[in-house]
C-alpha cells in the first residue's frame, strides 16, 4: 500500500430512508439513481463519515469492501467534486445537445377542436369555445411549421416529427386530422423525418369507422380517459348532452380496437374510484379489453388533481396529500397485478410482475417547455408552449398566421430547472423533482414532492418485501 491519500465524502444527493417495521434503511441517490438496502450498522458507518474522511488507496481500490462498494455506486465521491455544479453542467449540456446542435426533432400538439362533448367539472380548460379547426387555419398551421423548419438553419438533420391530436375532444374535429395528416407527412418526408402521431381522446366517438380512419392516418398511439367504474366515470366525466350512453359506449368502442394500435387507459383516481376499482377491472374483462389485450392496452393511474381554475365545489372524495396518493396508488397497482395473475393462471398465460419505480435522475426536462421546436396550437390557431395552458390567453405566444419569430420564441426558453428554481440550487431532491419547470407549479409544494419521493420508495420496497417473485424494479 502506498502513502498516497485520497479524501472522500458522502454524496450530497444521498437520502437515508428508514423502512417502517423493519431494520432496513433505503439508501437512495437522486443524482446517480442508485438504490440500495443497508443495515443499521452500515448506516452508523455512513453517519460517522458524514464530515468527510481520508483513507489509503492501493491500485485505486479502498481497503474496506463496504466503502469500495459505496464508491463504485457513487454514494461516496471524491471530496473535490462539486456535485450540484456537475449536475447543472451535464443537464445544460444535454439540453444544448437535444435542441441546439445539428440534429433535433419537432413536437407539435394540435387541438382540432376547442369544444368537448363532455363537461368534466375538474377540467382545467374552463373557457372552451365551439371552434373546430377549418381548412384556412389548417393551411396556416402547415405554413407555420414549415417556417419553423426553414428558420432553424443550425439543425442540419431533423430526426423525428411528432404530432399529438388534442382538444377539447379532438374527434369532434376529425376532418382536420384527415386534412392535415397527408400534408404533415409530406412536410416530414421533405426533411427526411420519421412521422409519428398519437391522440388524447375521451373515446366516445371511437366507433369502428373512426378507428380505421385514424389508423389510415397513422395515429397508432391512444390515450383514453376512463375514470374507473360507471358510477364514478359518469359523475366525473358527464356528457354535455346529458342523454345517451357514456361509460359503456366507450368500453364498446374500445372492444373493437384494431390490431396494431396501442392504447393507454388513463384513470384519474379519487377515493371513490379506488373503492370501485375491482368493478372497473371486471368491466374491462367483460368487454375483452384487458387483461385479454394486455400487450396493447395499459392502465395508467393518475391522481385526480384539483385545478384552481375549474372552481369545483364537490371535493369530498379527493385525495388531499401526496403521501396519501402514493399509498392508494400502491394498493391499486397491487390489486391490478393480482387481478391479472388470476386471469393469467386461468388462461395458461405467463404471470406478470408488479413494476416498481426506481426514480431516475432527470438530465433534461419537459420538451414542451424547453424545446424551441415544440408547440401546442388550439383550434383558433393560437400558439402556446404547453397543452395544460391552452386557451389561457395570458400564455398565448402568437397566431399561426404570423411568421415564426425565433428570437421571440427563444426569449421564452429560460425555463430550465436551474433558471426557474433559483431558490433551491443545492436541494437533494432536485434531480428527481417533478414540479420544477411545469407551468402549473401552483399544484405542487416542495414538501409534498419530497414526501412523495420518500413514500414512493418505501412503499415500493415494502411491496417487494411482501412478494419479491412478483415484483421488478424499472427505471422511470
């Protein structure tokens, strides 16, 4: 062993999370993504080293096996490393690489209709008008996108052209999809871009001819919102007309989904949705939607949030806190996998595993906010950065009839997590914080974010302990 000494310190981004009713402690690093289980004795060693420490190295391998493993997995780093600065440097380099070098992609969300055939009381789009895209505005959209491409000379290779059809309810304006798609595809082909389209819809108008029309226009990815069983769905998402089928009409439509389509059922969850979740799964099975078609249909659970703009009065069944949401979500995920595995056993299918979240550090952010080539366009032709603020005129950038002004747009792009969140440069949770650059930041608080990250990691670990053969960790 030589006489050379190297000083190390514990990573600034280590979280130490005691697991209730066990002797285990989760060691999670928000910057490098490491997740480990340590004992009480090992935790004592770490706490002893909290102020930094020195030890000899021989061929760059520390004496102690435990310390060697900590260094290998970056829970322990060299003392001269400024981790917050390192994170900022890598993050900003990635943003530059994504959007300002010689290759990039374009992402456009188009609301074919501002109006909707539902009147969901929680919807943040509170000032809907009846506008549906017309061909004049459609042509202006094509010209606007073409102008973006022509006025971005530093991009020498456009890789992908992503279109999201949105609303209101986009299928109220489905003629615009038929009109725009060949023109958008032609534009993509002229720049050698791969074209891809998805849609966010309530599913009411997804009859067999509409499925075919969308498939013919290369819309292959769907998000369809169904708020649990009929009792809750029809209350949360009532028809504007008040008459006719709602919940069962959507399920009938989904039952004739063609091959080659991928669909995500988004379930906005409150306490009543959670209570009736088994009924919802039974209904999906009765219609042959899930788990029979599990390879193409996923169920995505989301917290039914309260948007201040909606002015709701009936909030009795809402989930009030992030930790409460994490607990309910974990219970529903477990119910879902148990339901699937019971079906799989009865149908000689391979059992599934519960996907546990191993939170990944973010080295870029929401492209809607950061990309100079990403916009949302409403049915009136107004341009925004994010679909969650569509029809809110204080966020409106310009109209598609106006020429694309790169200087004007670039002034709006000082929204990275280092420019928006100047008050928390050294926060341990920053690399995995989900609220940092969202335009709806008032929906979150720092303390709720931190509590949610802690609760999620602990709850998922407890699920893993309860049945390790039926769980698997995945990065998100």
